[in-house]
């Protein structure tokens, strides 16, 4: 799985029948400091994520294992919304505050 930030919604009126009713979001991978890495990914949303949230992405064959994406033509799916990240006993990300704590 990867950490990514939701940037916005992707709208496609003409698409494969398997994508109908899927919410597609534009995401950007982030590193351990929650800074963008430059890789953009369009992902199906399985959990109701919103703009600016940090999310967990599953890619490849694992992306087709959720209820939302099963047997769908997707290569990435949002499988979780991150509430907190802790490293070495210290919070490095807290969703409720919307900021990354400083050392």
C-alpha cells in the first residue's frame, strides 16, 4: 500500500461499463514527511475519501479485491483514510489537526 493525498475528483462521462458508478479521485503519492513525490494516480474510491485527505492506496491486482472494485477495470483503489501515523512513539501525522507535527 501507498500513502497519498487526494487532490480532486476525476469526471469521465464516457467510460467502460465497469467504471459506471465508481467515484474516481486524483491522488498524489506522498513520502514519509507527507510531501508530494510527484506521482499522480487516479484511484477508485472505496471508502468515501475527500479532498486533501491522506489515504491508503492499493494498486495492481490487490486493487480489485474490495467490494467496490471487484472485477472492475481498476489499477488503484483508495482502501482507507488515514487518521494518524506514529513513528518511534511520536505522532508524525494527525488528521484531526490537519497538520504534520514538527519534531
